[in-house]
């Protein structure tokens, strides 16, 4: 995008005025308190620093004002032209926030916000909308960091890199003083995109930085990921699914309320199509993928993977309208559509097996595509020509001047799933390895797309293994614990790594909750993927000290698979938490703050005849089933 070519004049005016006010409200007061000798020593002045910050905020505003469209005639559009206000919902409370700009109330009770939602729900789009509003309303200084880049550089290095792109006036000491002063909004996007080998390092750096820079605001976005339990001090929000009217409005926005969008809405309201299309209308990305292929061939796919296939077909065959008259761009690689798709399948799989890598330097991309060519076999081409094709003629990737990245992570996952289906003999082995990997949350969307392509194989491998493991747990626990609470206990035990500990806390009415002991035990952190956790206590006020058995939310690989398994209705009972917590008497001899791992051992204090039902009741309060969360998102 060239500087202001796409931005309407009214937007230019809005951000220009907003940046001026940011300087007056936040930066100048800081500079007044700054040791002037620091500026002089480094050859800086107040004016040069303000100019540098203005340039940075202008560049950031232009960047987030525009979104890339997958498979459309227009590759870039103004965000506000297609944005539908999305709703954030606190997963532990009833709080909801419609994101139609900056929401001060979102940060009122907690300056740390975690947005945890599945693929295509609009996490990055919400961040862009918040940044635009923060700048235009002069609410603070936003910083956007792609977390996948944090493994190679520190947070401070990445921030300085952005601030120094147009000037050298910012140095590390000055930046650290500004951060300590406060008024920054740090947006850390894509925690799930961090490579598995880098997860611990990135998580530790994030937590360390956030604790030291507490005068600021922090937002982390991610798909569901077990390591998110490390951010227990964050308020966690999901994104509510689109309702019918929102989906229709989004279609109208994509089609500028023209003939194609109106025809598509009529089509999806037909009884035959309405039955199977509802699920896809709940996800913003899939709505966009629904519109653009329909624009291309007037067809509506009936399976998830077909959305992506039609997107690919429309990209490969699409006409370029940038010169006025439409023309089909020549493919420099000279690959026909089937071979082009085959090489992308191999590339998608190479990315999957390289810690789900979706962003590359030029050298890294050449290396990954060279490895992909070896997998494809019998294809002869110049890698540089193919890079040009996938960024221009068939733009499945974007080049931002520094890095090449997939236009959307789900496209890479689609091609990886297609590779597993079309190009390998050991499908069963690969599916089981992905599904029951200890950190399988990173593969869930790939597995979901494979399930759409070949559900029979999915049932015969992943579902069968899941059922076998569930039956083993079921038989073991039922044999030991004959109780009406056994079904609940089996569900939680099977889908979570369950531990418990006894602690004291005091909660007076309208007073802050106070923990009387440190509950972040080293033996827990060392055994649960090196992560820590945080306990949310019940909201009810008590005027005396009370002993409680607490259950941290520590999920396992079976919990991550739950969204793929739910359609088979294995759990007839919905295990949602009680709306109000009721006191339950438990007789135990567990010392305070000693961790107890839940097992099927009948000699455990948690499992004896006196405590079993009471412990199950408390466990159900703390450990919400995945179905409960999914139902809340649909409200």
C-alpha cells in the first residue's frame, strides 16, 4: 500500500489530530520529567523525539487501517469499510464488550487482557480496530508486536526496530524510561504462532516484561493453547460467533451492497443450503471465503476444505483489475493449476513440520520451498519464479518489505491437510501423531480441515484412539468409584491434568482477595510443561477465613481435541459450572499448600468414601467443560 493512496481524507485528518493530542497528553509531560542531559548526550531534542513518534504512529495507523483480502478482486481494503463490530466475552464472567473502537471499560478491572479464540474469528482484526481507535482518540501509545518474531529478538529490540525505521532518535535507555512512565498499549499478536521450541523462552520473557512494565496495558491474542495457562493474571475473553444478521451485513460490506452480495444472501437462505451453511456463517473468515468464491463461480461449498479449494481456484484463475481492464497474470513458474496446488501442499506440510512456521526471510523461504520441491518430485522450476507467483499472480503469501508470510495461517493448514490426504501413505501414523501430540492444540485446525476432507479416516484413527483411551479411563474409575458423580469425574479426569491443593484465603465484602501463601509450586511448574498458573476464587464474599480445596485449570491433549469430537455427542451430560458456589464440607488431612495429583488411587484423601462426592462438586465448579464455553460463545 502506498502511503495515503487508499486512506480517505477524513481518516488522514482523524489520525493526524489524534497523534498531535497524544504528544501533548502523554509525551510532553514525560519529557518534562526526563533528565535533559540524557537528550543532550545523545544529540537529541524534544522536537526530534516528538517528530519520531509522530512518524511511527502515522506509519502504524496506515498499516492497521488496511486489511488483506484472501481471494478477492481487491487485495487490500480499508478496515472500516468491511468491519462488523465483534463482541468479546469474559469466559469466567458475564462481561461483554462490543469492539467498535477503543473500550476503556475492557481494561477497567484488569490492564491485562487475553483474547483466546479459534481460527478465523477476528483476533488480529480486533487488535487493528483497537489500535486505530487508540490513536484517533488519543488514548495512549499503541505498540504492535508479532509474537512469532519474539524468539529471535527481545521485546525492547522489536519496539526499537519499529521506532527506528524512519529515525535514529530513540535509544534503549530512553525507551525504557518511557515504558516505565506508562501509557503504552502493548498488543502481542499470535501467541499460538510461536514455535514450540521457543515457547518457554517467549512465555518467560513476556511475563517478565509485563511484571516490570506494570504502568501500561497489555493484550495477547491466541488460538486455544495449553501454555496460555501461564498468563493467569490476564482476564481471558473469547469472541462471540456471528449471528445471522452480522453475517449478512459482512457479506453486504464485502460486496459493497451490490448484486453479488444480495444474490449470495438469497442463496444461503434457501432451505437446502441453509441447513449446512449455518456453521460457516458464524466465523468472519469463512464468511469472507464464502463471498469471494461465489463472486468467482456462483457456487457455495458444503464442506470447510472446499471453501479453501475454491479460494485457491479463484486466486489461480483470477483476473487482475489493477490496470483497469481485467487480465490473467502469467505464472512465471509456468506450473499448471494441479502442479501449483501440489507444490503448495508440500510447502504447507513443510511449514507444519517446522513448528508451524508461517513467516520467512527471503533465504528462509527459498530453503523451505527447496525442501518442498524435494517432496513434490518431478517438478522443475526456478524457486525465485515461484516466490514471485505466490506473492503476485497467486497471492497466498504477503511480502511486507522484510518478511514473507502466509496471507492467513489457515491457508497453510489447508494445504498441509491436503498433503496428508493426497501425498503420503502413512496417513494414520501422521494423524495420530498430530492428534495426540502433547502440544496438539497447534494442530487442531489442520486436523479439522483433514476431518472435512476425509472423515472416515479421521474416525478410524483419531476418534477410535480417543474412544479407546476414554473407555480405559471409564472402566478404571467406575470400578473404583460407584457414584452418581462418577460421570463428571471421568469427564474432568480424562480431559484435564487434575491437581488439587488446600489453601486459605480471606475475602471480606468489597475487599480485595488476599492469598495467604504462595501457590506457584516448583513441582507443579516443572511437571506441567514448565508453566505456572493462577487461581480464580469464587466471587461470593465471606467474612471469615475458610479452607478450600482448589483445582487449577490445567488442560491436556484430550481437552484440546474436544472441539473435533463434540459433533459425535460422546458426553450426553453438559458439565457446566454451578452459577453459585455452595459450601461443601470435606474431611481431609492435606497440609496447606501441598499439591495432590488426582489419580484413581482410592487411598487418596480426595477419593475416599467421605470426600468423593463433595470433591467432585467443587471440581465441577472450577473445571468448566468445553461444551459450556462453546455454548457461551453462541449467545
